């Protein structure tokens, strides 16, 4: 590779396994990325990817170069942290992956507060209906609802949060679980539940859902129109037409975890951001849940 920009482009395509997924990571359009990869392969005289309609798969050479490039990337990031360590302010770009409940209702205000104190910091929130792949460097850190078991990851519990059944305030009264029979249930698309902690149907004794989405934000909009579903307490202030129901009969507690690369534990910049993020999330969950008390 001739320069760092070539390595950055190569790593983005390798991690995204395609041009479309890599394009927003490096702020280039897919056609430009394709030309850059082709030029790089010509300069090396060898193929780095096997290209197909399903995406870009690494060749053996590509895998070896990816590992070397990722190692160089970590050393460069460490060097940048050393240079920025003398400053109290956070700078540069930090990307957080998160499930869309946290990404929609918690992280925007928490990250805005951190960025306001650090004007040269760029914060990106990656909301995905799946677990963010840190090994592919999709993000610098991730919020999860289950602690991952993979090695080379550092996991810290951030906070507990509460969930309850909710429906419209003007909906017919529901006094017991059996009253849910015949009411449209809102929830996750069953075969797209990516974490066991998000499988709530057994908790409410529902045999299925009549309105479903893989997005918490979409589910909330469905419940705002009609139906009954499990809602994060911290999301309810964003939907004032909803009310919690059967609070004594059904009360779920889940947790958020902050997950980072173990190799980043010596990064002062990322550690300071992680600490501010955890403190901000703890305070914001408490503030929003107290709104319902």
C-alpha cells in the first residue's frame, strides 16, 4: 500500500464486505471505492478480494493484509492518543454502535452534551438491528443488552433500565393479563430478535404479535396508533399519549453494557469518552424513568 488513505479504504471494504457498506465509513461513493480497490490491486499485482453479487470476500492475501493493516491502524490510533493526551478536551471522531432503543432515546442527548463540552469532537451513533461487530471496527465501542462472551473485549455494565406494557391513554381499560386477549400485540419480528434479552413475548404470555418491527422506534409508533406492547420506561416521555398498564403484574428489568476492544484500554481519549458516556447514560435513564414515577 502506498499510503494511509489506501489502507483506510482497503480496511473499510474488508470490514463491510462490500462497497455500499464501506462507502459511508470513508465518505466516498461506491463507484469511487471500486476504482480505488481496483487501482490498489493493480499496484500489488494480485487480487485482494473475490467479488460477487453477494459482496467482497477477502482472498488469502487480502486476509493477511487486513491483519497487518488493522495492526498499523491500532498503532496509529495509539500515537494520535498520545498527541491528544496533553489536551483536556476530546477531539477526533468516535463512533458508538447501539441497539435502536438506546440510539433513539438516550444517546442523542447524552452525546450532544459530551460534544458541547468538546467542540472538536465528532460523535457518530451507529444504530443497527443486530449486534455491532467490533472486530471489524464497525465502531469504536458498542452498547449491548447482553454482555458478549468473545475474548479481546472489555465489558462494563452501564445501568439497569425498566420496561412495562403500554398502550394509548384513551384505549379500553386493561385490568389483568387475560384482558390482552383480542388486543393487537406489538413486538419484534420473531425471527429477527438478535438478543435473547429482547424476547419479551413469553413474559406477557402472548402467542404471537399482530404488528411487528425489528425497530424499537417503529414499535413505539405502532403502539401510539393502536395495540399493546412492551416499552422502555425511558422512551415513554417521547410518547405522551401512552400510559403504562399492569405495572404490578409485569415489570421487566434489563441492562446496558459498554463493550470495547481490549486493545483500546490504553487509549486515554477513548477511556475518557467511555466514562463520560456511561455517566451520561446513567443520569439520563434515571431522569427519564423518574418522569414516569
